[in-house]
């Protein structure tokens, strides 16, 4: 499972689109939300969202950080001119959030909902190993953490039919409890069907009997795209606030977005001597941890992961990108490339290694100039052919390549590669 945060705009858009099918009578949340970016044409925005001219509005940044009101980044009960002026004033500003400095680039605009503080509720759902946990409190709002003892927790064990969970019986007795129980049940079905891994609405209020999420935080399992992409629509997975993707990281992100496979790249230290090219999300973490445990954390150049049976061309582009980064700066001590992974379930090792071989062949001159040593460990379908290709390649291009199969423990090649 890959937990990926999404914008509040997208979370509310999805809720408005899909919630009615889980509620009786097709009731739901209207989901009038507009996203403003540096490229937004305000005239077109107003055409697309005519309610902007008639409603009182709320404006806030939509960049995966919380407590916007306490940070002076929330404008309440304004008109269109006020909203536009606020966005123009804040757009492009640098702000520091929890020690991380980033630039404000995305803003959410939505109708202002008058309500009393005592009507603010808190509801959240979190996926854990053995169950999904539903959280609820009558004391929602900015101070919910200070009143955590008042938060009710209702587990829904894995493989349990939600119909068997008597949610209403678990909720405290309060006015409107039945409507809230129906909404939470619908929200849970929405959560499961669209592959959410975390969801938090705080505060939640009811206006004229309809639920309104005033603030919405959500994470989605992006590996569920094969079954949920149509329901998600044009869903963005933005980077964490303050993080700036290098051109190479952005290229791999775009490559991943167009692929049914998983392709991930994070640059940690471009000056590092230890580079990884690892198949499988779990294996990539294990390799990185092993490198750090052996005392080479400061030399670890990147985090990499390719999985889900990428095509030969995708593997070539992915490998070529890493090799290009690896051979930009020389180190007199030489460099190490770890091509590792567990035992693949359905990734054709020979096919992906063919893409690796092509990229390594194209960069053979640079690899020799940078004194690169390559260590390979892989198992899975056609792994023998893949290892044979690697061993022959080492002789052909004059680059030291040691290739091993499942007979070698997955991370044993790490100390072998780092011993010198």
C-alpha cells in the first residue's frame, strides 16, 4: 500500500461526486469548490463556477499543511473581490511550516457556511493492519487534539461486513445522531470503494440537513489506480509542502503517471557514491536501511523503486535517468550501483533487465570513466536469463558486474559492494 496525500480540493470533489450513491434519496454534499493556481484565468474560473459571484466565500491554501487559520492563511466570509485580492496577495509568498519553507501556489475557494462552534463535529477513518478505525467526536474543530479523550473509536475488522457494525449504538446520544450515523456509514463505504487509506473531516457540520466538510484531509492508496482511476478522474498527487522536485524526479513522476507499473525516484545526495536501482517497494526500503545500518547513509545518493512489471522501454528510461545522475560528478574513490530486489511475483526479470542492459550499454563510457562497480541480486520469472544478460554485459562493456540469484540473501550484496 502506498499512502499518497491528495489536495483538499480533490477530496471534496470526490466526495461530492460519489457520496450521493451511498446516501438514501441521493442526498449528499454539493461540493462547490474552485482551485486557484498561478495559471488560473479568473474570468474563466467565474464562468465555470458562477456561484463565486453570489456566495460569501472562504479562501485558504491547498498544499498539504494544516492549521491555516492559526497561521493567518485563512480568509472567512468574504466576497469575490476580497477572495481575489487575498489570493493575489498570498500567491508566490514563501512561508515556513514546521521548519519547512515553501511557496504558496494553490488556493481553495468555496462557499462560507455560517455555523456555531458547538455544532462542529470530528470524523476520521484510518486503515491499520487488522482493521479500519472510525473516529468520531462531538468536540470538533482546531482543538480536537487537546480533547482526544472525547474521541470515540470504532474498529471495523478486515473482512467484516460494515452492516454488522452497529455504529448508531456506539455513538453518544445527541440531537441528530441518526443522521450522523447514516452519513458516517456512507462515508465509510466511499472510503473503501475509492481506496482511501486515511480521511479526516474536521470540522464537519450539517447545513439544512446536508453534511458539509469544512476542512478535509485525505490519503489514497495509489496502487489501486488500476481499479479506481476512472472513479478518481483527474487526480493529482502533489509533493509535500516545501519539497521541490528536480527535473529528473519530475520526469520519473510523469513516467509513473502514464504507466501501469510503479516507478519512484527520490534524490537524497547527488554527491553520494552509493546508488540503488531496486525492484519492489519493500525491497527498496530494506536496501536503503541496510546501507544506512552499515554506516553509509551519508553516501546514499538516491531512493529508487520500480515494480509492477514495467515495460522494457519504461525500464530503459528509468535506468537511463539514474545513470545520467550518477555519472555527472566524479569521485576518485569510484561509485557503486546496487541493482537489487526480492523474488518477483509477476515482473518478468529478463524483460526488465533487457531495458537495464540497453541503458548500461549506452552509458558504458561514463561508467568506466567514473569507476563504477555494479552488484546485482534478483529472483523471479526468467531471472536466470536476466542474470546471464548482466554477466555477459560486464564482459562486453568492461564494467565490473557481479550478478546473483535467490541463492544469495537479498541484502548480502550490500556489504559485498561496500567492503572496499
